[in-house]
C-alpha cells in the first residue's frame, strides 16, 4: 500500500517539488483519493457556484466591474465567463469568476489545523480558487473526474500551506496560499515542467504579495472581496510567462529575502521554515477538514449563531417581548474577537463591514427570529439563514436591529477559549431576560457547517442555501444544481460547456 502522504522537506527545493507532485498526482502516479473526498470537493464547488451566481445577479460591484474588464479581453481560444458563452483570456475569466464566488464571503473556509501532523498554525483560507481549475480543464479538454482532481489538488496545497505558515502573523493576506496553489495546479494541468511551475511560484511570491491593508479600517472596500481573484489572476499570468521562457526567482520557499524566510527565520541556512506534508491518496486530504458557511456571515461568528439558535429553540418565550431582552453577552477567542469585534464594526455602514460585525450578525438574526415568532414559525438555521437582503442598505440601519445591537456585549473569553481554537470555534452566548433570567448556550465548539459537526443536517442546509442564493439568478434552480452535480461522470464536452447558462439580473445589492 502506498504511503498516503508525501513530505516536501524544508531542506529541499519545495517549489520545484510542488510542481512535480502536482504532475504526478494528476497523472495518477501517487494513488487515488477516496470517493468521499471527491464528493466533498463537489459540495464546496456547488456552494461556490451558488454564491457566484447570486453575486452576479445582484449586481455587486466588484464582480460586475471585473466581469466588464474581462469582456474587454475576448479570445476565441480562451475560456468562458460564468453564465456566458463568451470566451475571454483565461486570467480574466479567473479574475471575474473567482471574484463572484468570493463576493458574499459565504463559501468554504479552512483554519489551517492538522493536529495529526502537528501542523496547527491556523491560517485562514477559502474555497475561492476553483475557477482556476475549471479554466485549466477547459483549456486542456479535461473530463469531469480530472477536473475534480485538479480542484482537490488546489485545496490540498493551499490547505497544507495554511497549516504550516501563518500569513496573518505577518499582516499578509491569506490569499497568498491560494495563489501559490493556483500557479501549481494551473501549470500542471497545462503541462508545464516542474521548473516552469517553480518559476511561476517565484514570480507570484516575489511580485504579487497582498498585505492585510485591504482588510484594515472602519469600512471595508471592494479590494477585500476581490483579493483572492486578483491573486489567482496573477498566478495564471505567471504560469503563462514561465511557459514562454520567463524565469522568475528560483527556490522561493528557501529564498532569504522572500516572505517565508524573511518573516520566520529557518533553523538552519539552506532551509525553509517548514516541512510541507501533502496527501496523495485515500481519505486524509485537507479538504475533509474544511468548513461550510450556512449563509452570509464571517465564519468565526458561526459559534455565536449556533449558540443563539440553541438558546432560542429551548426557550421560545424569549421572543415574546423584545423589550424584555436586556442583554446578549458573547464570549469568544482570539483572533475572532479582534476581527469581528473591532470597535469600528459596532456601527457598520456597508455590507463588507456588516458581515464582519458580530453585533450586527447576531442582532439581525434576533430581529428575524422575532419576526418569525410573530407568525408562529420556528427559528432554526434554515429559517434564519442570512441572505443578501439582510445586508441591504435598509437592513443595515433597521431600527430594531440597531436597538438590539446596543444590547450586545462582545468580549474576549481569555486563554480558556484561545486554547480551543482552531480545533473548534469556542463561543458562549448568554441572554439576560427580564422574566427568564440568564440563559446560556454553554460552550459551542462545532457549529453547523464545521467539519467536526455531527448533526447530520449539512446536506439539507446546503441544498436550501443553494436554492435560495442561486434562485436569485436563474429561473430553474434544480437544473442548475444538476448541471454542477455528478462532475466525476461528466465528459470533457460537458466541462467545456459547464458555464453555458443564463444569469438573470435580480437587482442591485
């Protein structure tokens, strides 16, 4: 039996070995992943498609602007935009399609946590980069199973990098890991050599590293949501340059002036700061530890959402009179407290800040629960699912939401909570009620969508989310769901025509 792991040692040229690993993996020389792994990738991809379709349908700014930009680069030999037959340069299709997938910040998430290997650096990441694999597959005429393997490989590389190098510790945006993975996978599918892939990675890391300046400030901008798309665009450009003979910096992970060794000095000269362990076959791939979002919210608020739903389901009388809700207290870990508890986000004025504001998210859910209670309907994950309308200009300043926000206390739970992350999303939500007293969720670790959640509700919730979001942009949601389901059985022609459907305009977000 083949060893399911391959270690790229810190004293090796890891960039070049990544290229060889990708070529061998896609050629089937390292074994095959279990079918449940490919199914997981398909679920994440389905989720990203629903997010992308709805973002385009709602006319969100970054996807619209970048889609317009892509249309200025037509190419008969290119690849199509999502929901279009128009072929454009591949890097521009990747830019526009990845931006749409990422715009709502509602697709998959990883926390860079692998205790089995002792790799627990906890870098964030998201399943934003599938358009890279799709574009490469369409260029090379891959069938569905080969396309899924390319998607899996992309998630594997970026997921494992997130486990061993924490970009956030150095104020570097987490999309760099996805960009590197994009360069490797795109190059491998197009038939680049390991040396050319190494050169593409070197170009990307030397020339196109985004810092977290895009996420700083009172009101977040379009740059935050488009960061992955821009990095993926440059990954594709770097591969094409490398394949034309342009030579970038070699051996970038051991380069003393590149971000890895510059920010984290290796133990010895001639090393990178980490070994990189990759899954090659079986079921232990990084994607199996990644998490889903059940709606539009910053993923680190999921524990509080679960806590609120748990408390409300056990105590429906809480919703009888909103004036008797005296206080909601949320205790959480760092870095969540610093990210979604930033004092500037107590008064969000745009969607990008509201969906990163714990107080706004929980207050909005409470408002929706109160509205449902008045009609006698339950308030569970499905019913309270946060959707684009919950971040409209009117919703952000809704007087009930704003009143509830004033009653929310958000605090750092201290070392006890910090120690439990990133294994889980340790959160406690308490409600002080005029009649019922203090009610607590207890410690929430694995909310719905978390890789270690065992409720059994995930498939149903994801199907509901797909219908709600994709339904904003297509007339026949079930047909769209079928189009992107069963990818492993689709022909090369079906992959080539995967994006050939119409997205209707649902109105500005």
